[in-house]
C-alpha cells in the first residue's frame, strides 16, 4: 500500500495531478491511499513552495507542476 | 511566411476581400495563430532542454540574507525568468516571509513574475520587434523595483495574516531530475504540453480580440480617441485591464493590433501590464496571506506605476 499526498491549494493543476495518480494506480493494479493536502502549514512543512507537489510515503518526489504521465507510472513501480 | 499563410487561407481559400473588415480580421487571426504557436512550442522546448527555469525554492535560497538592494535586484531578475502558476503565489509568499526576506522584496518578485517571462519576451520580439520588447521589459523591471520599495514604505508587515508568521518551512529532500539528454528531451516535451495546455485558451482569446480590433475598429476613430493626445486614455487602459485577466503572452496579439492601428505606445504598454500583472483573481488568492488594506495598496501602487509608464512613453513617443 502506497500513500500519496497531493500538495496544493485546490487549483486546477492539483486536481489534474491527483486524477493522474489515481488513474495510474488503477492501470498498474496498485493499491494506494491518496490524500489532498490544502493546508498551507503542512504544504510548506514539506518544504514545497511551488504547487502542485507530490509526496510518496513521506518523501517529496515532485513539485512545481503537473507531473509527466511516465513519471507518475514510475511511482507505481517498486 | 506567416503573413503569406494568412493571406492564402483568408483570401484564396475563403475568398474574402482583403479590404473588408472580415477579410482583415481572418488574415490577422490565421497569421497570429500560426506564428505565436510555432514560436511558443520552440521557445518552451528549448527552455526545457536548457533547464533555464529556476524553482521558487532555489530563488528563496539565493535571495535570503542579502542586503536590501541586492535582494531586490535578484528578486526582480529571478521573478522575470521564473514562471510559476498563480495558484503557487500563497505558498511562495509564505516561504519568502519565513526566510526573512523583506516584504517589499517579495512584492517586487510578485510584480515581476507574471509581467515578464522568457516565453512572453520571445513572442514579443517575434510579433512586435526588438524595440518595443526592450521598452516593455525595462518598464516592467522598473515597476517591479520601485513598486516593491513603495510597498515597503507603508510597512505592510502589519497586514500580514498572523498564521503566516508561525509557519515553518520543512527541509525538502528533492529528487534530482534526470539529467541525461533523453531525460531532458522528455522533460522538455512534457513542459511544452503542460504550458500549452495552460496557455492556449488565453492566446486564442487574445488573438481573437486582436483580430476583431484589427478588422473592425476604424483607424480614424483610433487616432481621434486613442492616439495619445487625450490624457485619460492611459488610466482608462489601466482600469480596463483590471477585470480583464490574461497571461502576459495572451495580451501580445491585442497589443499588436492596437499598435498597427495607431494606438499610442504608452497606452498600449499600460494596458498590457495591467492585464498581465493586475488581476482580480490574483488579488483574491493573495487575500489568504495579507489583509484588504495591503491588497488595496498593492493594486493602487501598480495602477499608479502603469499610468506613469503609459504617460511617460506617450510623452516621449
């Protein structure tokens, strides 16, 4: 079980990112938990200033834009 | 080349009269759509390949702890070369505050960033030429520089929401991006896709408005009312730009149409800056971190600055 967090104040790009992760997980048959974090204190607590950012199991793995599809797919491996 | 393509489609394929309003509008539209989108794809791809873009996190590290004028100089320059989604302006603002960067410097960054960016600059050169691009960039940098200083004078710290001061920024353990040529190419392509997805509608609307202006607004009407003699055209342009929100790139075709019809340079620059940097949605987003007086002041300082730019250029032109 992988735990993803999408960091962002609820803008469109954050929505797009969350949906991309959900879809990639479905396609890979990987079970995930996805949480959308809109609280600024928590977003900045992860050291992220440019949203959307993505956190996987407590690690910031992406920030500053919508991740590329193959990038999202790679997160489902391993 | 793009001119010829526009002519081919408007006059040969659609059999429109070159002298008619509709013919001129369609010609303008086709020409600008082709030119701007080709330029956009090239410039975004090359920038992505060079990885010239700096993340706001890196900007923060550069600027923090510097003396005021140095910090401001860097904030303005880095603001001009760093693209960021306006939905990022809140975390960015908090991150700057947390680093102890003066608010005036942060405002300089927030002003420069939407107004000037490398994509808009390349399109500006392609569409309006070197001279006007230089004017726009220099004026924009000056507005960002002095706008931040004026903001600082009013001690805006007192209007920052309390919770902002309490937030602590965590250490980011960032993953190094793939630096191989293939990785860069993939990243550049992804950037082209993402930025185009974000921009295409603004650019199309901008070209549409430009085309209508080009085709249907009579020249003598423009020279009578917008030629630059009447002082009130500049504040009118700034006011018009506040509710209108577009990207700096989207407003370029509108400026192109205005200039070719003889609208004064200063009036055009004032409208461009107002549309790109002074927008209601942006202000409402910033309301999360600063209270109304600071927002009103921010809007006021920008409006005055754009008017000065407009009047200044109309005077010397």
